[in-house]
C-alpha cells in the first residue's frame, strides 16, 4: 500500500514537472536570437544561472536589495527598462522589491515548481528570469510585491 502511495506521488510530481516546464516556456525569448552559448559569453556564471536557468540568489546578498538611488532598473540580459526606482520599497524579504513594473516590460507565467503555486516574471524582451510576484505588497499602492533577483538587473542612475 505504501509503495502504491509513493508511486502515485511520484507520478503526480513527474506530470506536474512536465506541465510546469511547458507552461514556463517564454516564446518572447525568440525576439533576441541568442544561443545558450551566446548568453554564457555575455553573462557571468551566476547571472546566467539566474536569468537563463531560472535560479535564485541567496537572500540578502544582492547588490540592489538595499539600494535607494533614483533611476531605472534594466534587464541585465538585454538592457530593457523594467522598474522605476519610485516603485521600489523595503519588504525585508531579502531581495529587491517593487510594487509595479513598467507597463508591458514583464511577462507573467504560472510556476508550480518546488510544490508552490507562484507567478514567475520574466523580461518580455529576452525571456530572462527575474523573480516572482506576490500579493503581499503595499496595500496603499498596488498590493503587489515583485520579488526580483539583483543579479538579473542593472541600474541606470537619473
């Protein structure tokens, strides 16, 4: 009986993994025709892992976690503007947090990895993984928290 339950759990997990892999494919990445080798040449190993392999940096380690300069945060993969500094807030979650993205600059995809139901956000221009969005942001603005990897961003001071 235990073997049947474990086998069923394994099958459900395997199916979930396959469905999630299909759901998180971002066809927008074809807008920038680069091979994985091209990306590896352009990005550091850490940046490649986060942007192209959907990795996550450790909390409280990113350069933009505690950062309050006025300007625009751009995608490190393609330099597309993504977030304005006016939308950045301190969420104490360990990653840079924004309550809004520049309209049309990020793509939202259902993400069920790690047994969670989340929404992944990627750069609409190159398909680079940025992080996830949650509904626990500032209620006086959008109520959203864009939880972003610093390694997926560059900053341009105004």
